[in-house]
C-alpha cells in the first residue's frame, strides 16, 4: 500500500508511507505555522497511518525558521497525543530540518544568499 499526502497546491510533492501491512486508519494532518517567502506561505503537513500494533507519522517541518519548526512540532505533538488512545507504539519520522552541523548551516546560508533569500533562522 502507498499512502500519500501532498501538502502543496499541485500535490507535486509531500509525505508518503509505503507498507505491506494492512492499514486500519489513514489521516492527513495540517500543521500550523510555516515560513512566508514573498506572498507564498510554505504550508506543511503530516501523514498518519495505523498498521496493526504500530502507528507511523511522517512529516516535513519548515526548513527556514526554527521558530516555525517549534510551532509545527508542538502542534503535531498535541494532535498525535489526541490520537494516542491506547498503548500502541508510535513512530514519528520525516524531515525535521534540525541542523546542528556548522558546515551545513554555512552551505545553507550560501544557497540562500545566492538566491536572494533571507537567511535561515
């Protein structure tokens, strides 16, 4: 089974979970927050799938602002807490965009500068 949630206008990319296990619940979660570039709001989301004794949530948090990531992560945790219900295992995966490597930050700053974008926070 392939579960896909495209959180862009044209659904050209998003989050996906591939599984051989039967799914009993599939849910799309929209996340609050997200950076704004010009007049474009970068909306993010998560895909939640329950498969037997395990639940998987795949997300992609904001890549520009630490503050926006914190807003999105907090909202996701609250929504997942509401879904918890019992003691089934829950795995949260995806691109959390947490950079702590100075060389990666330097490269990201360079890319932003080359494109005329504001530097990441």
